[in-house]
C-alpha cells in the first residue's frame, strides 16, 4: 500500500504517471465517445452512459414528500443531461427513515413524487432536446440499524454486532427484528414500488448496500431462522422482495439492486470479507449472490462497498479530507478507486448483459471522464456513475456531451463537507461549488449540532 496523498494532478499525463508508478488497474483514455452511447436498461434506453448515483440530501418535507430543495437538486441533475438518474434512498416505512427528513413514498404523497418526476423530465428535455428521455430509478430503503425517524436513533437490527451496537445505543438484550416483521416488510417494498410506478418512475432499486437493513441481512451469519445463517437465508429477503416487486409491477418496470459486495467489516458481522482480515475482500459469496440476483431477472445493478458510518468510509468514497473523527486511510486514494473499479468489473462480468453502474469516480475530478470512458470501452461497466460530482457539478454530463470534457474549476474536491452536514443531522449538498445555498445550511447544521450537545 502506498502513502495517502491528496489529489494534485493538473494533467492527464501526470495522473497517468502516478497510476503507472502505483501499478493500480485504472485505465484512462482521451476518447470520451463511449460516454455518449445510449444504453439499454430493461425495456428502456438511457440516452447516454452517464448516471447520477443516489445521493441523499436529508431534506424532504416531514411527511416524506419532496421539498423545494429536493426539486432544485433533481432539476439540476435532470438538466445536467445524465442518461439515468438513480434517485436517493427513499424509505418504505416511516420507522425505516434514516433521518426525520428522508423521503418516504406513501399513498398520501405519491402525487408530490409525480409532480417532481414531471418537472424533472421537462427540465431534461428543455435543455437536452425532446428525445432526451432520462431513465429515472427510485432507491427504496429501510435504514435498519441506522433508523432515526424522529430525533434519536431507533435502530432495527437483524443481528447484534459488538462493533456497531454501542454507537447506536443497543444492548445485547435488545430484540432483533422478527421474521414476521421482515415478512410484512417485503409487502411494504411492493407497495412502495407500485406507488413509484404510479408516480412515473421507470423503476426501483431494492437497496442492499452501506449496511442498512437489507445490506446487514446479507451479513447476518449469527441470525437464527429463515433470514440468517446460510447464504441462501441471508439473501432470502432481497431475492424474494425482487420477485414480489416484479410480480406486482410487470415486465416493463425496471428492477434494480445496489448491493454491497464488500463490507470491510469483521467476520462474522461483515459480508464479502476475508475471515482473518476484514480489509481484504473475499468475493466467493458476493459472486454467488450476483448469480442469484441475475436469476431473479433484474434489469440493472450497482455495486458498492463499506459502511459510511463506520471506520473506513474510503471503501465507499475515496476522499482528500475526511469528515470529523474519521482517520486518513492507510492507502493511496488511487488504490481505493482501483478497488472499487475492480469490484464493479467483477460484478459486470458475472452480470453479463445486465448493465452495472460503476462508482467511486469523484476523487478523479475532471479525469473521471477519461477513466469512465476507458471502463466503458473495455466492458468493465455499462454506465459510469457520479456521486459527489453530481452535487458539485450537475452539468458535468452536459459539458462532456457538448464541450467534450469537464471544467476543472467546477469539480468536487472530495472535502467531505457534504458528509459532515449529514453527520450533524442537517440538509446536505455541495458546500464548495454550490456555496450560496449550502454554506448557510452547513453553518446551520453545525450550530444545531453544537447547541444540541450542550
Ligand atoms: C452526502 C451523500 C449522500 C449519499 N446518499 C446515498 C444514497 O442515498 N444511496 C446510496 O446508495 N448511496 C449514497 N451515497 C453514496 C454515493 O452514491 C456514492 O456511492 C459515493 O459517494 C461514491 O461515489 P463518488 O466517488 O462519485 O462520490 C451518498 C454519498 C454522499 C456523500
Ligand atoms: S461538499 Fe462538494 S466538494 Fe466537498 S465532497 Fe461534497 S460535493 Fe465534493
């Protein structure tokens, strides 16, 4: 492992030299044309190969409907020209919200989601032309261990975990969620998916990443009963939910899943990890899971890894500056980026024709386009996903489409300030490139957090 270093490359050649020096598997190309190619996803076609990854703003209305800030965010994403927008984590039950302002789709507010979709589709077409039909996917979630629907943590866990219980105030004698709760929860996913279809989304994602409930179920080696123990049991909730959602929504509705292929969390509490060294992936089970997911007939996948709440957030999102209380990684960010790329590549290979959206690109700044195009060209992924880059520079796809590249003065600088707002319990976005809106919200979140501590 090489020493940690902040991004300091002003040219393609300098970055390439560093990649070669470290010997990491990150390819670059000057030919950005692969990013412009349409991609078939289920029965729809994304107009290009660039996707916005799900990025939660923690800023819905208290009833779970999209607020003005949510409308603003998605209109910016839509007019930015990406071929696919993967809308952020949206709770399927009120007790599964990760924060009081997380989106929560339900019968009473489905009309507000429909208005959002209509507006976003118009924003995309007004800017990119009437043939630009953005594929819109809603991520459905239950926050499990990280549920905090009102003010304080209200964890719902599938298993106890000596590392993760104390931070959320859990004791060994506290109950885990019952099989009956999980059986009923599958139906709530189905209801939310049917509502998302009614609102005009092209599909839904059954979220199974970042150690929220369905992700932690994949790792529930110590749970008893039909949702724990063997891989078949641990995958049961995800696979059955996909099948039930398919039955209720029909063949034309896209079903996706974004799942953790590597938790970077000690065995037996982590998924996809080496039993002796949890910082090393062991992909035996994740590859078997990928095969099982493929068999359910999903239309779209995305891999992720890590637990953004625990020690090693760079497994999910490599950064220059960590949020408060997080150590600097003991590796070079290019090594972190290369690990994420290699996981996507393996999942795409196993997924065959089913498109996989790659991630972990934002640390590369404007060169994400060069790395993304290279990954598309060699078949490592079928779409290139932008996370923090989309907060900072929602027009990045448009600039790639119309100007042939990205403006370095507009890119995300991986400062973790958007994560920090989340940790303080505030409403988040890019503090650096969208400062007029988000510097006041950063200051507000810090003030409230510090006052709350006194
Ligand atoms: C503020 C913030 C909110 C996020 N919200 C979500 C989310 O709702 N769902 C999800 O799957 N990932 C979420 N992520 C993870 C991103 O989708 C993405 O995987 C990660 O940031 C790495 O991609 P990047 O390097 O392009 O930022 C979030 C990340 C950040 C920083
Ligand atoms: S605050 Fe902006 S620049 Fe900093 S990490 Fe978030 S999106 Fe990137």
